[in-house]
DNA sequence: TCAAAATTTGACCGTTTGGAAAAAATTGGC
DNA sequence: GCCAATTTTTTCCAAACGGTCAAATTTTGA
């Protein structure tokens, strides 16, 4: 009898399901949902298609599981930003954690990007539920820091967007980044350079200014 | 006899091909290449599948044409950044043009993003050809501005990446942006807010500083 | 007006794909 | 060593899809 509706029972099932999810992450993140076939995933996982379908009842189901897991990972770093810490250090810390994620979990980043790009059909509920609440909460923290004059006054929501954008860019647009940097600067050091840049960049952008000179 | 290899001959052909490309942009940008079918595109263009295939010899060919056109549009705004202008005004101007593109050409942005996300199979040559050359050229301009002390010293390439990332984010991650901002702030005004934020943000980040206080 | 060229349609084809069914093989407890 | 549950493989299917082809229709130009 097929499993997959109830949680995995045996250790073997858990391990095989893990193997499939690992393979599926490879395939999905590279080719998108529609661009990936069950056969590809099965081969990458070292098993036959019907065998894979014994562990997951459909391609959709694999994808859904993958996305659900991803979301937890994705929210964690923002959650971690602490109201009581030093504002600039906390924000920079968040930026660094996000860059590390782009470096270490590029497949997850691309899977997420693909989902957003196509209208978030399987994520919508979570976006204007959990995510919105978390961002609103953290935006308030940023706002307090701004009102206390500890960082520059900027739209907190868009500030968070800018962090997402600049950091995830290094995973999602990796091909472009590497092409533009070329063989000398586009190697393994690019994440180090990116981190340095973003740190300087955000330190500058967040420095509160006594007198305003931001008008054109 | 089918056309499509040689350029369009009559005005009717040109108009029909245009119609198809317009429909294809809708479909491709929403569903990705593999996720789109010729039937969908044909229906959106108001014609039958064989009729569409009379104007373009394959799905691949439509996509290729679309991508090629897109690239010209995509490079134009950076080209426009002028060495002889005021550095901050020039950079901010570039940011504004990019944001306008995210607002007015979101389908093109998503088509491009999708291409990058999946490894730029049909764009690679142009990335480390034309694009790299252009970026290198403009990075040099930025470097000169920095050396003259007119803007803060930052890695010029990564500075350009940050502009791409922050602006394109509003097209590519539109669903997420709208969900997080909610119904009140996520309406039509979001691009206006984004523009204001990014302007302030870049003005801050680029302001050169006499004394260094960027270390942790 | 009429023939040639261009365009549109309908019917069709081979392949790929997601998935089902059932038999065969393996494993685990006694 | 044997039975039952689990896992794997073989075979197959129906729908979707990219694309072809020839016939029918419309348009164009002399």
C-alpha cells in the first residue's frame, strides 16, 4: 500500500523521501515546476518513476512539500533581528545571514524566486499571513530605531525589500553576476566581495544625518 | 509557403507577428517557457495553432525573438548614464528609469528574470559579451567619480548589481511586495513609494564621507 | 475578372509526460 | 523457514503537446 498521506512510518521511508526531496530540489530549482519531469527527479534520486510515486503521490505533492519546508528556512533570519541589539549591527547581521543563504542555499532561493515570479500560486496564503505579520512587526522595530534617531529615516518596508533584493540577487541572477564579473572577479570570492560591498553600502545608507541634503 | 526565415515582407505579416509576440510575452512571462503551450499563445493572439506556426516556425523561435528584442530595451537605460553629468543625479536617474521599467514593463522583467534563473541558456553569449563590456565601461565611470571624491567609494560592479536587484524586485517579486504591503499601501502607489525610498536610499549610500566610521 | 500568391483551417502524427495497476521481489517478525 | 507487510519493477494508458500537411479560403495584382 502506498504511503505519503500519513507521515512516514519507518526510518527507511523517511530516508527515501529525503532522497527524493533532495533530488527534486536540484531539478525544480534548475528547470522550474513545469520544466521538470518526474523521470528526471526519479533518475536523480536513483530510482524508477513508479517507485518514486510510491513515496509521493504526485509531482505536485513533492513540490508542495519542498515549498513548505523552504518557507520556514526563509523566515528564520528576519525573525532573528533583535530590537534590543545595536540597530546597524542587527541590520547588517541580517544582510550577512541572507547573503550566506544565497551562497549556501542557492537552490532554495531559486525555487522561491520561481514561485514568486509565477504569481505564488502555492504560497499566497502564507505571504499575506505569516510573512506580512512578521514583516510588519520588524518594520515597527525599524521605525522605532528611526524615531530614536539611531538610523536614518527610510520607509521600513521598502528597506526590508531592498535587503531581500540585493542579497537574493546573488543566488537568483548568479549566471549574470558571474558573466559580468568575468573569470577573475567572478570566482569563489564574489560572495566575499558582495558581503563587503553590502556592509559598506548599508552602513552608509543607514547613517542618520543631522542636516538634510537629500533633495535634488 | 511559410515565412519566418526571411524577415516579414508585407505589412500584414509584420502586424500578425507583432500580435503573436505580444501574446507570447503575456504567456511566457506568466508561465515560463516550458510552462507555456503554443495553443495558449495562439488563443491569446486570436488564431489557431497551425496559423501561428505559419508565422513562427517553432515555439523556440518565438521565445528567441522575444528575448533578442528584450535585450536591447534592457541595456538602453544603463547606456544612458553620462560621465559628464552630476554623479548622484546620474545614478539616481538610472534608478528611476529602472523603476519605471519595472512598473511599465513587468512582463519583460519577468521574462528576463526567468531566463537568468534557469541559467541563461539563450542569453549567455550576450551576457559575457555586450553586457559585460557595457558594465565594465560604466563601472569605470563610477570609479572615476569615486576617485574624484564625488561619491562614496564602493565596489562599482556590485553597486550596479544593487541597482538592478532593488529595482527589478518590484516587477519580479510583485506578488510578494503587494502581499506584504497589504491592501492599503500595496495599491498603485507602491511604485511611487518605492521610488522615494530608493532615491533617499541611494543619496544616503552614495554620500562621500570625510571620516570613516564604517567599521564594526 | 481571374489566376497566382498568401493565409487559414482541419485532420493528423509521433513523442513526452503524469500517473495507475498489478505482479514480482524483498524484508522483517516469529 | 514461513507468512505478511513493505518495497520495487514491469507494463501500460490517456492526455497534452509540438509540429506537419494538404486542402480550402482569402487576398493581391495585372
